[in-house]
């Protein structure tokens, strides 16, 4: 059999995905971003071409789409769509979050599930990739409505998950409250206390210490490693951060702990600038406790101001952490950040930077960390939660944070080493994709054509 060249093979597989998943723009973007970097790896490993690894990798192993009916506080029947995509289980049971947001559709969940395969491989924690969610919008819903929705969602999802099968967690719109409601329903239906079936649980009943903080902290640890290679540090630098949810909040906290100054936060309505450094207690009160708008922060904090609409990327800083959502940092934003002297861009969110923006950063010599490496701390700590659940043990905060820190150092090292091996030292996009791909591809090859 004559094999196609790596470049032709990548082109062929990309064409198949484009045909089969026509219109799934986020999914196609995520696939192209990975496949476009893999030719040097395929050149070194022709057995991956021969084994049909790429063709299999881009097709989810299994996908569920289901109706989620629930009643609102006015007793009206509401219907949402639930999705769970079980993408790849070569390295372990499917693992990945659930997103509740009106923008959720199959393309969004498939892009997230596809990225999750590679991210999870980088953690070295023996977890496969999956993702799920719903177009349910938690904004403005009462706790009782959220509970009824979560119970209905789990009433279907229960058939597809399990501690050795598929282990969901949080993502946008899903935090400790939703995980609690879903765990309760799972326990009720199955009559089993299967702690390891969901991660991000309350720390009083099986949740891991530092899971809440892990994604944001991990992203800053990754930035620290990247900057250290360039003989720089977080200390003394200003950081612009987008978002004001789970990831953004704890990225801000870690930047401040390491001597930097985080000066922005945002939500889907606008952003705040606080040149004195974000007051974390106030941010947690406004966004976490009250679930209010970010504009509230500026109203209560003298010296800060709110900008409706617009983008945090207009604010000059040495560090940028996009921590809100996909495609929130465009080419035009990148050019502004570059002319304002940004040195490192670290993705806390999944795929927040558009392809032209990534190219602009790399072309300008700005350190750029893709989410599948930089935000891996969340899912890595989820895997540590699964280990603790299986062992019926509980680690303290110090141990939990130091394990997270160690994992992020390892993810950075594996990513950097692969960027060197495949010819572009410091290209963390190439590094993350190739290091992760080799791990998954090797496992798939050894497990036969399935
Ligand atoms: P949260 O729901 O806690 O916060 C999301 C934040 O992003 C909010 O400030 C929200 O604003 C804003 N946002 C969401 N959607 C949009 C949108 N379409 N346009 C503008 N702003 C938006 O989510 P997380 O912090 O958990 O997740 C943020 C990102 O990090 C996502 O990309 C997620 O996939 C990724 N991630 C999360 C992990 C985790 O462990 N939670 C792990 C790894 C990655 P508003 O309140 O106005 O909606
Ligand atoms: O994107 C992600 O890595 C997450 N939302 C966390 C997944 C998890 O299983 O902890």
C-alpha cells in the first residue's frame, strides 16, 4: 500500500470532516487548528497514517441528543435540548464538562469534546475526552427552576454515564450548585453513592479541595512557566482578564498572589477596569454570591469604572488571560494588544482566540499558550478528585495545590519539548497538539481498529 504524504493525508481527512460536519463552524475550526499542525508528527509516524488514526479521531465514538422537559415557576412547561458527546476513550473513560448556555449546539459541544481529548492526554491522568451540555439559560432562573432542570437533564444522562464510563463536570453555567443537583438525582435514580461519577462536587461530600480554583490557578502557573523560559515572571506585570466566572476569578486571584496586578474583568454586557487591582472579595460577592452583572462592581468600588460593550483587550497590559468563551479575542484585538506591549497571552477559556489572532501573536513573538495546555488544570484536578473518591480519601489544600502545580509544570514541559522536537521551539500550539496526539494515537494503534 502506498501511503499518501502527511500533507495530502491531512487535506483528505479535513475534506471528509468538512463534508460530514458541514455548517458546524466551531467544530471545524477546532479540527483544522489541530490537523494543520500534525504533518511533522505523521512524517515521523507513518504507522498513524496506515492505522487510520486521524479518520477515527475526528469522528466521535458516540453522541446522545435528548429532550429535557421541565416546569418553570409559573408552572409552564419548558423544553431544552441536552447533548453528550463521547468523543474518544483510548486513554480512559470519557471526561469533560457540561455547559449550560443558550448558545450551546452540537457544533459547540463537538469542538469542546474534540479539544478535551488532547487536553486530557496532556494531563497524563488516564482520561478520555467528552463534553456535554444544554441550551438552557440559567440567567435569571430561580434555584428551584435550576434544580428541576438539572433533575430532568440527569434523568436522561444517567443512562450514559458512570465512574468507569463517562464522568461529567462543570463548564460555563455549571458550577457547584448544578453539580449538586445532578449528583442528587443520579444517586436517587441509581440508589448508589457513586462519588466518582461527577467531579466538582461540594468539598464536604466528595469534592476535591482546589477544584474550584484549579483552572484559573493552573492557567497562571502555565503562564509563569512560559515567562520563566523567557527570564520573566508574573511579578510587577499588569494582566487583562476577560470573563468573571469560575476561571477568570481564580486566574485573577493567582495573578495577585504571585505579585502581578489584574486590572479587568468582564461579562457578556461589558467590562470593568480597576487600575488599583481587582478587589477579589467584591468580585466574588457580585458575580459568585449575588449572580449580578459586572457593572455592579464599578458601582461599589471607588476608582474603578465600567465600560458597556467593548472589550478588555483595549486596556494596555503585559499579560492577557482570555477566560470567558470561544472566539472572544479576534485579529483586531490581537493587534491592539501587541501595539500596547503584551508579552504573553494564556487561554483560560477554550478556543477564545481566533486563528488570525493566534497567527498575529506568534508572528509578533508574543508568548501564546493554547487552552488545551493552559487550562488543563481544571480537568487534571477533576481526575485527582476521581482518585480520591476511588481511594475514599481526602487531600488537604496544600497537597491538592502542589499536585496541580506539578501537573501544570509537566504539561508545560511536555508541550515545550514537543515544540522543539517538531521544529518550532516555543510554538505551544504545535507543541500541545503534537504531544497530545502522539499519546492518543499510540493508544489507539495498540488497541486495534475500534
Ligand atoms: P462561568 O459560567 O463561570 O463564567 C463564564 C464567564 O464568561 C461569565 O463571565 C460570562 O458572562 C462570560 N461569557 C460566557 N459566554 C459568553 C459569551 N457568549 N459572550 C461573552 N461572555 C460570555 O464559566 P467558566 O469560568 O467555567 O468558563 C469560562 C471558559 O473557561 C469557557 O470557555 C470554559 O469552556 C473554559 N473552561 C472552564 C473550565 C472549568 O473548570 N470551569 C475548565 C477549562 C476551561 P455572563 O455572566 O454575562 O454570561
Ligand atoms: O473544559 C474543561 O476542561 C472543563 N470544563 C473541565 C472538565 C472536567 O471534567 O473537569
